[in-house]
C-alpha cells in the first residue's frame, strides 16, 4: 500500500514543533510497511502556499502510484479534492470543535461534507459529521520516548530548581483557543497559596526536550476552549504527570481512573485549588495505566485497517 500524506502540520526549520504527532503517525505506518510520501504545506510562510502546492500535488499523484491521499486538517482535506484520481481520507483534529471561530468551523464542515472517508480523533467531532464512512482514531504517542523518569534528574538536565513547584502551560500563549489568560488567572491564584510556584511555557522548546520537561514539572494545567484529542495530555499521562484540564475533547475519558488528575470547570479559583493541592503534596499520577491504548503503534494498526476499508469501498463503487 502506498499513501500520499498531505498536511499543513509538519516539523520544519521554521516551525519545529508543528505536527510532530502527524510525523509520529507517518513513521508508525512506515514501520507497518505502508510506503508513501509526505507533501507538507508550510502555511507559516503564507496562505498562498496552499495554491502554490497544487501543481506539485497533481504531479506527485500522477507519478507516484499511490493508492490514496491521506489529508490532515480541513484546509488540506479541501485541497486534496482538486484531483479525482485517488480516494481521499480526510482527518480532522480540533477543527470541528467550538472555539475555533465561525470561518474555521464552516470550512471544516464543508471539507467533511465533500469527503466520503473521514477519520476524527474524538467522539464529539464524529457527532458533527455526516459522512457515510467515519472512524474515531485518536493519534497515539511514542511510548519509547515518553515514560516516567526521575524528577530530580530531569530538573537537573533542564537547570530547574530542585524544590520549586512548576505549572506547565503546554501551548503557544498567542493562540486564543488555548486561553492563556485563564491560565494566568489560575496561576496568580496558585501563587497566592504557594508564592514559590513558577510557570513553565512549553512553546518554543525542542521536541526532544518534551519528555524531560513533562517529568520535571509538577502539573499540566490545560485551559483550552477547544481541543479534540490533545497529544500533550497523552504524553503527560505516559510520564505520570498530573493533568488538570477544562472539559474539552476526549480529555475526560483519558483521565478516567487516573489519580491526581481531573477535568474541572473554567474557574481560575477551582483550577488553582486543585493545582495547589497537587503541588503541595508533590503528587505524581498513575497515568501509565493508559500506555497500551496510547501507543502510536495501535493508532497505526487502526489507520491501516481503515485504509483497507476505504479501498474496498472504492473498488465496489467503481464496479
């Protein structure tokens, strides 16, 4: 099987953190024998990149002997339909969730209506599409890379103070859907209880550092307005890092049965009280109980099974 992966989220020199979870999926598929190429759109340069890539997309499809196009995110799902030679698998992440703005949501709905075969990463998104062939397949995590480490050693590597409590904000503060202002209000409330507490911003750090960071800090505070199946929550679980989150995406199901972690209301005082209790007791979670379901290899197997269904359906339709 050969697949052309079309994505606007892929690690690059200009955006090294973008799409690491997509890269992990592509690598997992390759380990399972699914060959293919990646056509990445560097949208951080300009939105015109979507138009500039069209000739290359068509040329690759004509020359590559692919079985299907797997397009990640709504813009790329729409773009994949400029050709009619190959079936399109559209994969959506958070675009179908509230909190992304009317234009983005409308674009995602349009892309979903145009696409026969859809993968979504959470059940809430599945409820918002009406395609005849939809599968919920959350993106997994590299369990060899993300695992518990000694916290003191992790802090030493990062140059963090041994006894200071650290609260993690895991995204770009400039992204409105991540709601950094709510994080700031909650963090100020934490500092009133624990003046030595410090915030740690994950954005801008090298991906290779992330496992060490998740083992070094004390709690992940996710204040997002919109998520689907946030990768950082899964990575935190595998590192036994406590997670406190707003009720977004599939986080509630991910945290079921996990200690020192919870889904809480969007109230800075409520978030601060829960975080302060964890920080004061220096608790770790038992998130590794989720390791078998979070492995990227499981995601790869489910994705390959979906590909086979797609090809069987398309063959039947062509008869």
